[in-house]
C-alpha cells in the first residue's frame, strides 16, 4: 500500500510520541549517549527566524573515546573524530526524518558548518553553536577550555542538533559547576590559545587554535584535542583508570602509556 502523504500534526507531542521519539534512538540503531531539550525562552535572537518555524530543538551527543584521544595528535584520533562526526550527522538527520514522518516538521543541523581549516582561518566560527545549544539543553556547562563539560565525559563529547516543530518538555540548565579550574588545559595548550579567566570572560584565541590545527592538518593528524584530553572532569576517566592527571606530564611515572602513544604517533601521518 502506498505511503500516506505527510500532514502537519498538532505540534504538542503526546506522551506516546515522546516515548516513541526516545525509542527511535534505539530502533534506528542510534547509540546516542546524551540527549537534552532546551526551553525556547533561553534561545538567542540571532536564530529568531528559525525559532518562528520550529518551536523546539533536540540535542544529542556522542562520546570521544579517551584512550584513542590520548594518542592525539595522531591518525587514530583523526579517524575516530571523523567517525563520530559522520555518526552525528546520520543520527540527527534520521531523527529529523523520524519526526517529519509523524507530522512534526524538523530539520537537522550539521555538526560543524564549515568547509574545513581554510574556512576557519578566514572566519573561525560556524553559523550554529552546538556547544551553546547543549548548554541550553542542560547537558553541561563551560570550562576554562571554552568547551562544554558534561558529568559523564567531561569535554570529550561531540554534539548534533535537530530543530523541530514538536513541543517537547524542556530540560533545566545544569547549575552544578563542573570545571575544577585546574588549568591543565591552559598550561598544555600547544598554541597558547587559552586564557586563565573563566568563560566567557576568557575566550579561546581562535586564530591561534585554527592556525595550529592547520599545521596538524597538513600532516594529516588534525584535530589537536589536547585541551579535552587533559581535562579531569568526566566519569569516563574512572572507567579507563585515568583519575591521575599527571599521566600526561610525568613520563617517568607512566612509561608504558607514553611508549604506546609515541608508537601510534609514528604512523599514518606525514
């Protein structure tokens, strides 16, 4: 039997459809680890036109595996980074279609929104900030490294977003401050791009960060990832036995780990 044409549904989701939306993450084969919905009262004015078309947006996050990240900058981390980005686009696209097929107009937002390093060197921002959207969705708050920190994975999460006309219950902002102000990210940044001031007073020097990424990209081993690698926040550090943050600076104390990372870095790049 041919499929019925889509019709716009009442934008307020029933409990059944809300449960169906969450189940869709599993039914569609999406291993989504972090999900949140911000209240539109917190939305910012530059997206006013989008807000008129879509009443809500859904935010999803996928973790960046700490043991792979620890080899950064490396081809291993680069490949994982690209894999996570690809999955985020697929998941958010499929989730938007899931909602469209049920009568709730929806669109996905690509995880980056720029063509590559050259674009960042020209203008080091994207048209949409998934980090700020994740903050408004109650998934975490900002650290000194200007990244969104989450209780589960610290800053080791990549985010994707879906705009939808479906009215979903909003999640509250996270009130607990997660950043410990340890300054490891500031001290270890190879581009000296971070400020000791708290965000948003202390902002990343985007030009310096992008220039360093461009150098790594020429070698085929971008992105850098050091500021999210050394951050002590996140339950994933307990999972992988990484509570001791000196593991990255005291080679004599952790020789086996450093030998493994150096081995990985010797291969796959220029």
